[in-house]
């Protein structure tokens, strides 16, 4: 049986990139510790299986040293410990997948002569966040009074996604790598990113993050698109320590969701929590965002804000686990705007079915047909 000479450091790198612990792989690859010590070598089939288990390209394992895999977009994350860490394979594969979708949509939009999105890159950090937020909110038709048709802030977040797509933005929300539930994304590593482009602007939200934070992430990334900047973010409504560009985008996001003119200055944690809860009901916005806005208006101390924020966060229901409508989840993961254009292009004969399956994350014609039906295609 032929053995493959693989450098031990490449095996260790593969485990690290794939977020895989050696003891978790030991049941499937009992000789892995010996391979990593250079005492034994895997067979070709064992190495193929190992590459699949660690989610690394098979050919990479034959390199003389671990490859440099820098982030393909700017890193706007606030935490230096995260920025200085090697990006996980889960994050890289997610960015690559979205870039492939953006590339397809850009070419499709050019061929089909779809109108470009004119407001991408039209703002600058010199502009007042409140002014930019007012323009974006108007473009979105997401004024506070316009949200009253939504029953609550969860429904309003879905409305926000629809309005973003109507504005020309591709929006994907996914908590795993593609459809692989064994590869969950880590909200501590990133909460979202955007890919700026006038024909195919894209926002990706880490769906593993709490749903109550996702509208804030959507609006934060929207602010980046208005600046014309692609980048990776780890912003959340519970932090104020950012400076410069990220602080500006946070202020735009907060103002889109909760105009400061709707917020009163109050004193005392009880009054602050009550006002935040009332705003959440009236404006259909997550209480995590409204308590942030009340804190800003009321000049709370950092310690008081953190205490109030934690109380609100802990009062929210836990994220539902598993289940749900497969086709609804699939459309959320790739985005309805992209899915509609891919399906239409495929049915017209301009995109192959194999390419459509890859873009939509489906495996066969029956699933494609059912997904198409959900989108209104006969």
C-alpha cells in the first residue's frame, strides 16, 4: 500500500485551519498523532479523507510549508486579538463563496443591463452620521412610521432585508459555511462583511450571531457600502470603544434604526430600561439597539450601560435550534435577490444548471425546481 510523504507541519496547519482538534479526529484517523510526529505516513485515500474532514484543498497538503492566506478584504474588526489571529477556514471559505456569487451577479447585471446602484461610495467620513442615516433611511423607506406594518422587531428585520434588496443590495444571512451545519461560523471572529460594487453590492451577516444584533449589523455594513468600502466587521450594539470609521458606521446604523429625536434623556437604570423597551415596541427595533440609544442620549457611564445591556440581552429568548423550512432557510442563506436572478437566467438558458446549483447551494434538479417555485417561477 502506497504511503504519501506529507510534512507534519502541513497536517498541523490543516487541523488549525479547519478548527479541528486532533482528539476529535482520532476516531476517524487513529494514526494522526503518529503522522504529525513524522513516525508514519498516510495512504493517498487516508489523506484525501483527512483533507475533506479538515475542509482544506487537497493539493495544499503537498506544499512545502503552510500557505499564507490573508483576508481578501479589509479588516475593520475592533479586537486586535482577533485581527492578529490567522483567519479560520470557515471565514475564508465564506468570503470566497460570496465573492463568487458577486462575480456572477456583476457579469449578469452587465449583460442584462441592470441599472447600477448609484449611491455606492457617495458618502465620506466628513459627512454627519445623522445626515447620512436620514438619506439611507429615506432610500430604504424604513422610516419609523413605515415599520408599523411589522408586528415586532423580528419581522421588521425581515422587512429591512427586503428593502435592502429592493435598493439593489445582495443580502445573505447564514450561520454556517454554505449548507454545512458541521461548520458553524463564530460570531466572535466576525459578525458581518460587505463587498462594495456599483453593480453587485453585497452584505453578509453571520447568522450565528443573536438575531437581536442582526439589524444593527445590516445597517453598519450598509454604511460601509455608502462609503464604497469592502471590509470585515465585528461590531455589535453592546460596544462603544471603536474610533474613526467604525464609530462613524456605528453611529449611522444606530441613527437609521433609532433616530435620536425619538429618544428621551432619562435617569436611573429602571427608567432607562423602561424607555428602551417602549422604543423597541414603538419603532420595531431590537431592545439591544434601543438601550444603546437611550444610553447615548442619557450619558450613562460605561458600567451602567454594560449592566443594562446585559439585563436586556439575558431577557431575550435563546436562539432556536435546528428545524425550520428548508427552502426558506436556503433563500435566506443565499439571498432572494441573487436567487431570483440565478433561477431566471438558468431557465432562460444563460446559466448552466450545474452553475446554478453551485450558486444556490443545492444538489439536484428537484431541489432547484422546488426552490424556483418558492420564488414564483412556474
